[in-house]
């Protein structure tokens, strides 16, 4: 089984859902532009947090694998 490439950047945001959603989109766009859209893959996922009205967002930037 092939191993996963190690992320260049991994970010976790926790807070009110509206703020986390807005910040995650901005951060993901900035990181993708910085590392080069053609060279990296940006993945985001959002889950509920421990408190009502809060969310967790995860952003990972990895190098694109050659095809």
C-alpha cells in the first residue's frame, strides 16, 4: 500500500461556524496561490466542534503526485 505524502502545511481552525467557514476559504486560497495551484493539492474538511454553533475546519496542502 503506498504511503501518503507528508503535507507541506496543515491547519486546524476551531470556532464559531460562520467565522471558521470564512477564514478557511481565505486561508486555503492564499496557501494554494503561494505554493502554486499547478504544483499542490489543497484539501479542506469541516466538522462540528464540541460546542453548539462551533465548527472545526482542517486544511492540508500537499504536493501533486505525478500521474
